[in-house]
C-alpha cells in the first residue's frame, strides 16, 4: 500500500454523519453531504470541529523579530529607573528593537511555513518595565512598535493571506501607570477605588497595625500577608502613601493586580481589552497568567516552604481561585460569544495554566465548560515542576540532570490524555518553546554541530505528530540556540535575569566571583533571554534584524552567520525546509497526528521514545525517536506494520519492508532494526 493510498483510507469517514445543529444530513445528496461536512468541519467521528483545532500557530515576539526602521524608538533615561524596583527601563537600552512593520515585512516567511495563525505578543502602550506585559492602555499601540494604522494593516494583510491573528490578553494586572490605577490609588472613595486589590497592614492580637520600623525611623507597617512576588523574589505587597494601604502585585511592583471581584472592573476589561480588538478583526487571544484572576481575598499567610526569605510562594492562594471558572465563563459569554460565528467557529482562547492538576485542567478546556479552547502545560518545559513562583527556578532545568526522558514522556502523556480520555471534548497544545522558555534544541536534544540539524528535525517530528494545536516560536524553525556562554549581566535584558543576578545571595559584599558566576550560569541555563535574542535572518552584520547603525537592542547570537533563514531557505536539507515538510505531513494526516489518540510504548527507556498514534477508525502510526547520539537497536511492537514492495532493478525481485512515512535521515541512510544518533522515523501500521 502506498502512502497516498494509506492516507485516503485513514481520512475516510467510516462513521455515519451525525445530525449537527439540527440539520438532517440523511436526506442530502453525496455532493451536498461532502459540501456540508467541509463547511462545518465534520470529522470521521461525525462531530463538528472548531477551526482552531487543526491550525499551526506561529508566535512572534515583536521586540526581537524584525526592525523595519520606521519607528523613532527614542531612548530617554527614565527617572524611575533609579528607584529600588529595577535598575533600568526598556527605554534606557541602546540599539533598535523590532516593530509591527517588521512583522508585516516578514509575512512571506511566516506563510511559507504553512502557518494558519499569527500570534503577536504585546505591542500595547506600556511602561517599558516588563517587555510589554506592563500595559498602560489596552486600546493603544506603543510608539516604539508603531501606530494603530500599522496594526490595522497587519490584521488586513494577515487575513488576505488566508491566515488568522491572535494577540496577548493581559488582564490579571496592568501597569501602575495605567489611568485606572492612577485613579484608584488616590483615595478609598474614588470611582475606581476597588478596581485593584488593596489591603490594610497586618494587625496584632489587639487589632493594632504591626509596625516594622524602629523608633525614630519613618513608620513602616507589616505587609497584609507573607506572600512573595515572582520575578523580584520579595514581598507581593507595596505601600501606597495616598491610601495608607498596600496593593497586591503577583509580579513586579509596577504591575498591580486587577480586582476581578469588582463587576465594573470586569466590564471595563471586556469592553476595552477584548471587544475593542475583536471589532478590529482579531480571531482570539493567548491569555497571560490566565488562572490568576481569582484570589484568596482573606490574604491568609502562605505555608513556609523556604528559609531564603520571610516571604513565601503563595501559588495556592492565587492560582485556580474560587471564582476563576465563573470569571472565564462570563468573559467568554459577554465579550466573545457575540463575535463568534457559532459554537464551532468561535473566538480562540488559549490559556497559560501553570500549577494546574489534570482534573482541574479539564474544567478549563472541556468544550461544555465554555472557557478556554485549550491550554499550555509547562510540565515538560519546567522539569516536571510548572510552578512559576519558585525562588530557585533558575536551577530547575539543568540540562541532562535530574529530569530524564521518562519524565518527559509522563508530561506528554498527561497532556495527550486530555484528548483521548474525553473523546476530543477537551483539547491541548503541542509546543516546545515560547518567549518565557529556553530553546528546545538545548533543553531536550543537542546543539553539537555534528548532530544539531538532525536534532532540530527530531523535535519537529515530535511536535508535529502529537495531537493538539501546534505552536511554533520564532527562530525555532531554524534551530536557533540559547545565549552563548560568554553572555553576562551586561548582555541580559530580562528584568528577571537582572534581579536574579542582583540578589544578595549572589551580589555578595566581598564580590565573591564564584557566587556571581553561579547566578550568571543560572540565567544562561534557563533565563527568558535565551529565546529573546534577535531573529537571525541572514549572515550580515546585524543578521538582517536591523539596518540601523545603532544595531539591535540585544546582542546577537555568535552563530548567526551559520544559522539563519536565508542560508536555510536555499538548503533543501535544512531544518527550516524540514519544518515546512512536517507541517504539510501533519495536515495531510490530520486524523492521525492532530486528532489521533496517543499511547507511549516504552516509558522507562531513557534514550528511545516510542509511541503509537491511532485514528478513530483504527488506522495507526508508530513514531520512533532516538534521544541520544548512539546507535540504538529496536524491535517493532506486536502490531503489524504496513509494508511496501520495492523491485530490484537487476534481479526484478520484490523486497517487502515496513512503510516509513517520514524520517530525518534519507531512505539510503536508514538501517533496518536500528536508529542512528538523533534519528527519528514514523512508520505506518
């Protein structure tokens, strides 16, 4: 049987089409039935499918994507950069960063991958403290990224290419420079007084405020609870003189948390942060920190789990709170459903859900719940621990140490089972990189020159054969690397990295070089800057990222002359062209690779990953991945593999052998019964 014949059988609808949305399909002619099935995305199981299940999304982090040279990007040193929050703002950095017109210029590249959806990270007006996730105006474009006209043009040009576009939705917090917060902080009685989370100082047994300061010092009260903020590794509470209260911030002090308990606040979010963009033609949102909107409003102290500081991880008090599902359902019902085209063509909503157990995850992503379309699970990326607020998170992911292939398989099995255990009613994502993670080439495979290309292709085969909506991060398609080992604090741009290196534990009074290097190594290991180095377009001085004499806003990776888009475009055997091929195979065999069930066959094997994908009507594929540089023998499982017949041109004898759908070695290089270093194959069963 040929690959083409197999695909025809695997895609065939063996199940009677169910009546969908009250339509009687039994009276339709064959031509009418086919047209109906196509229009309503009816799968072989007879169920209609939302548009976002079959798509490939390409994530653009615009700051490091492409500088068009059309924005001013003035660098004006900020007075606030001298406060105790951080040492600088983004506007203090020299060099150029990417913009919206830079994305427009590179739409040809994005489309050439076979991408269906462009995910654009924040370009909102912001206070330049946390790379755009500190929003000052939800309905305005930051001048550093361009204008609203540029954004409108990007939406139109993306749609003309047959692609859709989603943007980040950051509504768990705003910037402290947002007009809402500036009004809220002025008094306890203004119209937005309860739009943010405010609390009095902690009280003693007598009911009096507890004072931290010593006699003679300015009065300083004790925080309402011992909660610790992420990124700054310090208290999550900041004092406001005007109100004589503390406000809560799960992240930086400049990112106060919105109070979703307040109905007027929620309505404003729906209107200005969501409906404004849907009216412009946006197709959906990636929801940042999407399980933090509901919190423990009693401000109970968190359990003491570390002696590093008196302030403790309070994930249990701010993740998956008591009203979180109510809020998300309301958000979709009020501000999104009116802009969808029915149940199966609705607004795409992908949630970032750290620290969420499988049973809780189902509540978010089951279709019947009408909450998130699907979610990102960070277990695989975070070494099996996906809590974002760990003090020592920069040492969670030591490559090759402590988190081995069997644990990776467990994480993948967890997310894939969301689909198989619910008959597709719950949905997930397939991804290995984003703007907050390290490059997958360093994390899971190898960047060694002898195997780098094969390893890139292996990761492509893994991601493209897993069920769910596929996400590819900029630069992943050419196998970009982490920051080089000689990068240090002067090269780091992420505020998290700067705060990490400035911690007292590392920035010791005697300047201990060992401790300082330990902090740097932690950032190089898992810091967010690893995926934020400028995109490598060609081998020119600035890698084609910018033509401006100031150069890029962040140092380029040293290998940009060897690893870049232009070079790989002209190389048929490059990782870039292999990604294009795999995305086509994924679409062609969508029932297997997008919608098929997953079964791991070798959980305890620390070098070989073998799993089976199966369609609803019984067709299967066997995926073999060698996560090592060694040659590994393998035996086929009991299930029979499809075979193909090859005729020897001299003897005219027919040789039968298992049918390989695709591999990262050519057929002439493949060995029967053994996988070479970092080799991957997909067999049809």
